[in-house]
């Protein structure tokens, strides 16, 4: 059975962020992930994870000015040094929290700027993967669907896989968010079967609505979790969804599997 991790940016938002560690552990999770931890000291977060016997499995590098609409810097020409400073900071957090994976967001790019953005993206990802290797951290890239994030540079799993193949860096992998993939074009089985060796982390949410991964949506979770088991996927599966009506009530979907795997 998959090992599920609670995304603390989207689950347990009934309580302040630091209290979500205990809430996740209380619900049975052994792993947690989050989007941006930088508001809190890394030592504090590492203590919270340790106190609650939780593994921090993934978080994102700084995304630039989120409030101004930025969604990552990796593909933004002229922002290289800011991007690399952000990765350095993220790696300090990863060291402190003993976190194995770092999601690096590409950014929002106008269509006419795609060519220079791709060059920048490849350079920055190669640099980030090199930097992270020294810390024992794997850099991941995640296709995000254009409905949820208009203008995001990396929307299709096949493009992410092409980037990964082009760079051919042992420390660069795919973060496969099944919600985003289904919103974009589906073909979930094909990607999972063809690219599992390049997938460093999986995330889940129901479609439509990005709610609980349960039978109310169009994705057959029983089939997909069985597929992951059949292919020996032993990474984490991050629960990055918006609970319909309270995190604990919504966790009934996990009864069939057991949260801890
Ligand atoms: O929106 C998402 O799916 C993200 O993972 C951004 O961190």
C-alpha cells in the first residue's frame, strides 16, 4: 500500500501551521510535506517533525514574489542568481529537516518568451541538481495544469520527462501530481508505467475540484494505488488536496488503505 504524506499547506488548515505536525501524526501520518516552510525557522520545523515521529518528505524552493503572481524562478531569464540563492536556502532547510526531495517551480512565462525560458530552465535545473547532490537531496520538477496556474511554464508530464532526459542528471526527477496530470490530459497509467523510474514523488487529489481522492471523482484510485504497488513504487504519495468539509472527516477515503501504508 502507498505511504501517504500529509501536505501541511493544504491539510489540517483548521490549526496554525506548527500545530499541523501533531494533527497529522494524530491522524496516523508518518510523513508530511509542505509548499513553503520559510516563515518558520528550519530548526523549529525539524523539532516539530521529530517530536511527532514524522518524516519531512518534500517542500518547494522559494518561488519568487508569490503575492505578485510569481510561481517559481527556474525558467525566468535574468533571475538566475535569485533562483540559486533560493535553492541554497532550501537546501539548508532540507539539511536541517533531513528532507530527501526539493520541488523547484519553473515560473509563469509568456508564450513568446518560451525559447529563452527553456534555455534558462535547463541551466538552472542542472545547477540546482548539482547543488542538491552534495546535500543528498533530489531535485524534482512538477507539471502543473494551466487551469489552476495559468501561464505556468511546465504543464505536461511528457515535457517534464523530455527535460529530465535532456539533462540526464541522476539527481533530477519528476514530481507526478496525479491531479494536475488528469486535469491536463490523463494517460495516468501510461506515465506511471513508462516513467516510474524517474518519478521521485507522487501527489494526489480528486478531479474535479482538487478534493479528497475518493470515489466521488473521475479517477479510479483503487486501480491506481494497485498499479503503484504492482510496480513496486516505494516513494511517498503526498495528499495535496482541499478537504471538502474538514480534514479529519475527509480522511475517510484512506480507511481502505491505512494512512501509514
Ligand atoms: O500547486 C501545486 O500543485 C504545487 O505543488 C505548488 O507547490
